[in-house]
């Protein structure tokens, strides 16, 4: 006889390992995107790009830094949405150029 955890279709909650992995992923991705956004802002600041471009990269990096902070505190869904918003702001700044 199958145990209750082995029955197909049984609704299972995520365990502590899954939550820890999600926190580390959100934090690491947010930190990486923050560094990439800041580097792009600095590179675009020294070039002939319009002023809106480095501002958009820096703003997107700030949103990704906030997402990394929220991810570290366990708010992984909000962190995911903020990561998406931060990358969209950076992409919008890139399209202005």
C-alpha cells in the first residue's frame, strides 16, 4: 500500500529545502542583475547616450536590488515580479538609445 505522500495527485506543500532554494535564487539573481545594471549605467554615462539611458539602467538596478533584499527575507513572489519589472525598466532604457 502506498503511503499518503506517494499517491499521485496528492497536493503537497513545498518543503524547507524548496523555500531555501527559492530564497537563494531570488537573492543571487537580484544581486547579479543589480551589478549588471550598475555597470551598464556607468558605461552609458561615459558615452554619448541620452541622459535617460543611464538613469533607466540605474533605476532598474535599484529595483533589482530591492528584489534581492525581498528574496533574502523570503518574499520570493514579490521578488520575482520586481526582478521582471527591473529588467523591463533596463530594457526600456536600452530602447531609448
